[in-house]
């Protein structure tokens, strides 16, 4: 994720690994900063321990993966990101709110149901607070990413 932060002017496609709840929260916080003034577009994919280790071990041989919530954010090239003016078209759209009490499976089902009804290039809006105490922020970010990744897998099948 540090690579993404340092590359605020990158233009090529980029994969970012978000490892664990800390990495997931950091990735969402970076996205909220709007790199290059645009709305980033990425595919969120769950990755296994082996893939994380393959990417990290050359630089950190003793790195250990703890937990199962590891994701790859596959960013499109920056020229394919959305212009911020697109948000005006989202003003009337239904928004799914992710709170600390939100559980993953019902959220994933709600996302999938809305995605199924969308026209091509439609949008499902998800919102969570990136404020509050560290543990609750991590929990919300983790639940949001788990649900999106699960709904994405269902859609791809």
C-alpha cells in the first residue's frame, strides 16, 4: 500500500495488496484521498497466503501472514478512473451503509442483489465511516471488503 501512496502520479495499472485488517483499512483510507483528483477504479479480489508471501518475501524474508483477510486491489490505468463530476449522478442512488454491527453475509447478499438489477456500468454505493477508534474502523473496513469480494466472486461465476 505504501507503493500506492508514494505513486500518487502513477498512470499504469497497479496491483495493491492489502494484508489483514490493518492493510485493508489503510487501502480504503488511501482511496478516500482521491489520488490525482479522480475517483479510482479497482477490482477487489481475495488472495491467499501464498500470493501475499510471494509478493512480500523477496523484501521481507521473515514476513508472516496472520489471518485470512488479504485482498488485491487491481487498479485500472489512471486515465480510466472516473472524473469526480460522476458523483453528481450518484446523488439519488441508494446507498448501503456499513456500520460496526453490519455482518458480512447479509451485506454481500444486498450488494449482489443490487448488482444483479443494475444496468451495464451501473453503480452500487457503499459507505462506511473511516473515523472513530482504530478497532471499529478496522472492523468496518474488513466487513466491507469481505462483502464486496464475496459479491464479486458470485458475479463472476
